[in-house]
């Protein structure tokens, strides 16, 4: 397939590496910024090296184009990864629609907007798909999909399944989809804990990494409660612990990101980061993710792909 | 050390395996139920086999006692893992205090109660410590600690550090400590998504396992936002994405665990579980956890122990 990347930041680079390195697709990419375009090839190369370590290696080319028309020519799939600005994305879709055929899928990596918000202005909205992944998209497997048109959705499921991804189709659209809504809920409480002086940033991250997130990464939240219910499983859990969960919900915080709270959070993060720069943290993150991805091929998680 | 386990369910068994198998402590255990006592030794043996695979093997004995006095005799550390019932736990502490010396630490595995709630009735509350871990405690490393008395807290940090755990000291007490508050916040939104028909149980668990929880298990929530902020890090993130997080918080759900919602959740869990029983799910969970624990010894997470 001919796949076009619109928006060449880290998400675009991860997608490009995946589409070419795993799917063998011909990838052309465009970004309005010459600097971003200039940095793209190196990013894609690093990501493809990681995929190659995971056993995925092709000679499919990734070409950076100076003009968007050139990138869009003959596209079967367009993956848009522009900044989260509604007007900007809408403008891009107009441009894309005028350059591609009617059966080209236009997919958005938006992390927050809904299909209705983004697809409203399209002439052929029936081929517009929400396809959101978590950074880096070539290593974190889930892709959240939404499209009211069954045909386009089926094509998207097939496309991402063949790329070894875990497509999850939302039944209704929601701002932030599934994962980022769960993340927002969790982080709201984390900010509350910091704001109230119950725990600092590093301790919250430590608890997550070495506690709940470790468990969730293996079995999700619901299977955790199911096992927690013992022989009676989730039914026992809901009957006996459900009421106490409702009571706990009532005690959760509703913080605001005031200047003071933001300062506390930023100071906490700088403290936990120490002298590591973003590139070093990304390297460490990617190494861990790759090792876990390889591990899961041998020992599957409780909910399979 | 002489360590006494009060409460021989799965948490008690995991602790016993850890205390004996990693710490080399002499462990005696008691539970009021003969059935639970009867099943204990097998559970501990399985957990010690897992620890042995992880490189921890000792010949320290774990003895199950029929009478609590026998279990408490000469104890340096008592780990209470009774059901989450305030009155029951309070009664146990009275019993324990009458049988141990003043410098014996009494630690509670409570997942929800605070130090003030539990410690109020103790004669020597200064040696009472909240020490909460996530099931299974011999494989999930974090231990949430709270005790207003610095001396006892220091002893607890030392005790769990020597067991290879990740102790995290709360600055103030809070119902549900840190991890279960984050978990409650996340699950509230998960229940909302199910109740509103946006996603079903299995899809939510899939998204967690193959998306946010995978990332959190490597780098926590705050380091994720720090990397997400690009070169500007967390400061950039808070400035530019903070306001949209606050807007998203306002859209999060506030569901109730009605009979209808509970039925939807239970049906979803049974669907994702299929014909696997709890024991099989536990085996699969433990295998994954063990592999990740071994992995982290070689490739550390972004926030180390």
C-alpha cells in the first residue's frame, strides 16, 4: 500500500517505521516545518532499527516530501499526526481530500478529538477513521479506532492487525477515547495527592511502576478484581467490595492545576529525572518496552491481542 | 528475625514465602479457620518455588500454628492480613499486643484503612505500621508505608528493603493509601465507559494492557508527561496541555454500581475470562510478573527501586 504520513513528529516517525518496517508499505511523509522534515529520517531509522531487533525488517522506502501534494499522490492510507488543534486538522483534511481518491482512508492520530468533531467538514466522511496509538506507536501495541462506517472500520482493523497491533473499536465516541480518559482520571488523583502533600511525584511514579501499573500491564483492571474476588470472582468482588469502592470514589480529589501545584509537579519531575535528558529517557523507555514486547510473544498477557 | 503472619489467605501466603524465602526469617503463621490453615502450606510452597526461580532460596521454616499465642511467641515482626473489617483488625491487635514485647513491630496489610483508624486502640501505637502491598506480595515489589513514628518507619523501610521490595513512605495518611486511590480513580472512569456503552470490559482491559499500563509500568505517569512535553519536558506539558487535562477532568464520569451496571461488568469479565478458572489466571499472571521482575534486574525501569 501507499501510505502517507502528515505530521513528522515522534508519532509520525513511529508510524512511518511501523508501516514500512513491519507492513512493507511504501511510505511518503510531509510536515510543514523544514526542521521537522530534516530530523524525520534519523528518527525513522532509529525506530526501524528497534523493529529490526524485534524481528521486523523490510527494504520498504520512507521518503520525505517537501510538498504535501507529492506525499499524497496515489495514497491508499493517510495517517494525520498534526498538533491537537481542531482548525489545523480540519484544514489538513480539506487539502488531503482534494488530493486523494474517494477510497483512500484518512486516519487521525488525534488523542482527544472525536470523529464527529474532526469528520464534520469532510466531503467523504465515510472514509475518515480515528486511529489513536500511544507514543511510541511502533512499540506500544494498542490502536483505538472509531468510525461509524463499518466498511472503513473493517479496513482499519485489518490494516492495524496486519501490522501486529491490537486494534480496539470503540462502541461510541468519547473525547480522549478510552486510554486517555483512564489516564486523565488516574492523573487527576495523582495531582490531588501531590497538591495535598500526601505523596510526591517520584513516589507516585514508583508506586505505579512497582505496583498497580505492573499488575494492569499483565491483566488489566477488571481481571485484577476478578482474581481479587477469589473463588467467587468478579461477582463476589462487586457484591462485597463494590460498596467500598463507591465510598472511596466519594473521597477522591478534584484538584486544580494552579501555578503552585504545577510548580510542585514540575519540581518533583525534575527531581526524579536527575541529569537524564529526554533522549536518554526515551532510550531507556524504548529498551524496556522492546523487552516486554518480546516477552509477551513467549508468555502472553491475560488478555491476548 | 521471628516473623508472625496473622491471616493465612493469599496475601499472608505471599508474605510468608517472601519473609522466609528471601529474608531467611523464621515464620510462624496463624488463621482462625482450620480450612485456610490447611491450604496455607501448599500456597507458601508454590510461592517459594517461584521465588526460587527468581534466585531466592533458603531453608527457613514456615510453621502453621493452631493457636495464635503459639504463633506470636517471641515475634519481632507481626504482619496482619485479616479481612478489611475495622473491628476485627482492632480485636486482633489487642490480642497481639498482649502477647508480644514492646519493641515488636505490628504491621498491617490493610488496603483501605488509615493508621489513625487502626492504631487508635493500641497501647503502644508507636510500633504500629501500615505496610500495604499488592497481591501477590512476593512478586509485586512496592510496599506502601505509613507510620508517624520515625523510628518504627525506619525499621520498616530497612525490613522491606532487605527483602528486595520497593518501600514508599506516605507523607500523610489517606484512605486507600496511594496505589488504590489511583486504581479507584481509574476504575471509576472504566465503570463509566462500560455504563455508557462506550467500551466493554474486555476492550478496556486490552487498552490498559497494550497501552497506558504498559507505559506506566515502565515510566510512571509523570515521566510519561515529561517525555510527552518534548524538549520542554514537564514544564512545556503543564503549560500547553495542562488546561486541556482540566477540561477533560470535567468530562469524566461519576457512575454508580447499580445492579444493571454490575451485571454488565460481570458479564464482560466472564466473557474475557472464557473457561479459565482463578487458579489458571493466577498461574498466567504470576508467570508474566516473574518474567518482568527478572527483566527489570537487567533493564531497570525509569524510576528505580
